């Protein structure tokens, strides 16, 4: 599988994947936490509509308007003393009004330019609220897309997140029995619908310079949701 703009480092230790935060910063709408290297700690979910994992959820960016058809994967900051998986579930519910079950961990994505460390998970949706926090506060919308359409939409505003989908689809159908610790080398991988693979934890480093965009614009990616 080709991953645009990433280089992967496999078989990192569980301790490396769970580096402790060393600083908490208050903001108007919550807390920001940072690891010992100063990276902002975030969590995100690739949310599939059902067990077939054919349609996935995107939400509108808070910068969305008639001229900015910007869609993103739900996710946000990890709060103080909050487990990354719990943070991912919370962010999905706050931003999209969807409740679900986390099935597996994709790994972490480190962005040196933006100084973020993002834990990424795969979720199956169980319920959708008619109204939710961000729909009322920000007018945020949600919609289900095929993986191909989702890739095209993300490439406009969040090209890094295209790789979340590729990583999620690479282990389609897997159910990890080692959560909430993380998908790790102890996971048997027996529930893959393809040849058995181990869930070796990954740290994925974003290479901003080699990122591709499809909108041919010179505008930079906006930080945040």
C-alpha cells in the first residue's frame, strides 16, 4: 500500500506509543495537553456506517461555507488525564452526534510542522443523534461517503487525513481484542478477513513537503477542525 506523505516506523514499543503528557493549557472551549516533546495530543476516528466498512463519516470543517466545501475526519484535543480512545469517542459524539464502538487502533500520526501527535482509531456507528453539540453551536453537518469520495473531499482541505482512510481500509474487517491498550504485537489478528497480520503499533511521521493536493490552490491547510 502506498501512503502519500508518510514514512512508517513499525514495532515501536507500547511505552513509545503512550508517552505521557507534561503540560496542560487551558482554552475557552476545553484543555490542550502536550507530550514530553511538546506535541499537542489529539485523537481522531475513522467512523464506518456499519460492519461492511464501505461508507464512512465526514463532518464539515468549522471554516465550511458556500465557497469552502471543506470536510474532515472527526477528532480533537485530548484532555488532561483522558485516555486517547475515550477522547476519540468523545470527539466523535461532540462533533458529529454519532455514538459507536471502537474496533481497532490505526496508530499515531506525528506532524512535526504543526507539532501534533494524533491517536487514530476505527469505529462502527451504532446511533446518530438528530441534534448534537457542534450542530447547534457551529452549524456543523455530517454525511456518509464512499471511501473514494471521502478521499477526494479530504484532499481539498485535510490531505493528511486521506492516509487515515488508507490505513483503516488496509485492515478492513479486523477486530482487535487488545484494546483499550492499543493494537499491539500481542493481538492475534485472527479476525482479519484477509491473511493473518499482527497489529504492530505504528508511529507515522507526516512529511509536509511531499504532501499532494487536488485543488491546485496555493492556500495552506487551516489548523484545527
